[in-house]
């Protein structure tokens, strides 16, 4: 059976391929019993759908149509499947701390892709603006595909993703449309910068590539790149989104996303050591790339070379580590540590946020191509 | 809907869970056109829907929508935005130290 469902053009075709592969799945199901179960718990969102529907892409129509046509042509269809480049992974021989951190990396990546899919699908279903619903449909397709690919890598490691969350009580949270643009634009672009930085590093140092999934990062991050482009164009349709008080919101999102990434990456020391990557170097590389890219639409970038920047990140990271430790302990001293580390984290964030931003002129044309 | 009280309503829905290689997704669609507002909660009734690997499961179920109170809706509108970090690939994890 050489046909793979990742090659399918339609859902029906994919299903037929799946049925043909049923026998294989049945035998796999037997081994599933021993698998570790991880319940995905994405958030559910709602937004102001009237505002979303009111978007008019006319000012960027030419760029918009080109981008949508490129996404529709689906250059990555068929890319997300295992081939001869998928080397054997010795999960049992993997150093336990590395295995733990790497699995956490895969699970958080899977959850993020999955959450993106849930969000985009919801926008697609509730919206009535044809341009917007088409975009969200295409992005939901990509995110579900990425999630499926990571899920497959997790299964190999004996981790089964449980999608049973739908029957649990779940609360719908709210995103203002403009915050969806800022947050998803940034998460797509920083995702691109993260994946491509690791990919290029491992190209130069293949001895550190301890899992084959990294070989797929290049095409993968091109999807992230296109999604970011779409949000950049959306923001371009309304100059208000990137001026006035909204510049402060942009600064807030930039600071929050960069500092969260820094804190989280420092929680995975064994993972970065195995990749041969210094997390401080990595963070700086990713910030430089993301800042450069975001100049396409944001009128400011963070001053990541400011002396307070690195100091603030380290303070934030230490405060978070102390907070996490105190949360596992009980007693008055632990309560006190929890309190003081929260205050320290907040102070560090304020210090980062108040670093004067760099301003620049936003180019008239928005579109970029992946070049890193 | 009161300032502090919640309302309950039932809605038929279709649940789709895909556990396939090329698409991992799960969605709930309300078949009576019910609209969800900020802070509302949804519970799909019946046993947990478990799609085996490689399969898509589509089931019609009944759901209860627990409508948020006016105050809760307002609160969710004001604060929901700050949960955006989940969309970043590096953010989600219950464990702060690994």
C-alpha cells in the first residue's frame, strides 16, 4: 500500500485511503493500550463576528488574491508524511530528561497547532465575509495537518493524544478581532523564525539532529510564514490597527510573546543542549528575525539590544522559576515566596515593557517572501 | 439572562473528531443555529468520543449551553484577550519545570 492519505485531494479520497489502511490501524490499536494518554485541552474562542465580517480587503486585493491562490495551490500537500528520511528514533535509549523535555516540546507544539485549528475553524464557520472565511478555512487545514504530523511522532514515542475533551464542560473565551490579528500574526511569524533557526542550525550541525522531525521544519515554517502574511495584509486594510493607542497594544503583544518564549525555552535545558543550542543565543536570533519581519506592518520594534532587555528577561525567568518551585511547596514561607516572586515577575515585565521602542517607517507594500 | 444568574438551554449538535494522520481536529456544530457568547459554557452529553487512530468519528449529540451571566460576559470580554499566549507553540505546558 503506497498510497498515503496526506496525498489526498479531498476528504473523501483521504477516507478511502484510510479504509484501505484499516487493517494496519487495527493492529496498531492493540498496542495503544499501553500508551501514555495525553488529553488535549484547547481553549474555545468567540469574537466579534460582525467586525470580522466588515473587513474589506479591496486596498490589498492584488496581494491578497496572489497569497490566497498560493495557499490554495497547497504546495505542502503531501509534504507531511514520513518517507525514507524519517530515521529510526531510539526512544528507549534517549536520556530520560531529554525525552521528557522533547515530549513536552512535541505536546505543546501539537496543542498550539490544534488550538490554532479550533480558532480558525470557528472564524470560518461563523463569518460570512467570503474572503475572510476562505482564508480561515485554508489556515485551519494547515494547522490540522501539522497537528496530525506531530501526533504521529508522539505515537511513535508511545504517547496517545486524547481528543475526548469535547465532552467535558468547556468555557468560551473572547478575543477582540484586532487582538486576534496581533497575536496570531506574531505567533505565526515567531513560529517561522523559531523553526527556521533550528533548521538552519541543524543543517550546519547534523550531528545534533536527534529526531527526524526537524528535517521537516523548513516547509513547515513556510506555512507559518504564509499565515503571517495573510494577517499582515488584514492589518494593512485598516491603518487604525497599527497607529495611535494600538501601537501600545502592539508593544504589549511583542513584549509578552518574546518574554514568554524566553521563559519557556529556559525550562528545557536538556532539549537545547541536545540540539547544541544556547537558549540565550537562540532567543536573540529569533527576536532579531521576528523583529525584522514584523517591520512589514508594525511601526515599532522592541529594542532588544537595550541593556535593560536581557537583564529584564533573566529577572523574569528567575522569578518564574521561583514561583514554580514555591507552588509545589506548602507553608508560610512558600506562600511568601509565591507572593514575592509574582511581584518580581510583574516588575520585570514592566521594566521590559517600558524600554523605549524603536520606530520606523512601514513600507507601502507589505508582502514578504521567506528568506532566512 | 440576569446580572448574576446563568441560564441553561439544550441544543442538538454534531461533533466531528478526526484522528487521522493528515488532520487532527475536533469541532462541535450546533444544529439549531445556537450562538455562543463570551463566557458561555458548553457541555456535550454522552460518553467521551474517542476516535481511534486513523479515523474520523461524526456523531449527533445533545449539548447543554450554560449561558454566562451579564457580569461574567462582560468580564470575559474584558479579560479573554490575555489568554492569547496559548496560540504560541512555546507557551503551553502545565509543568513549569520539567
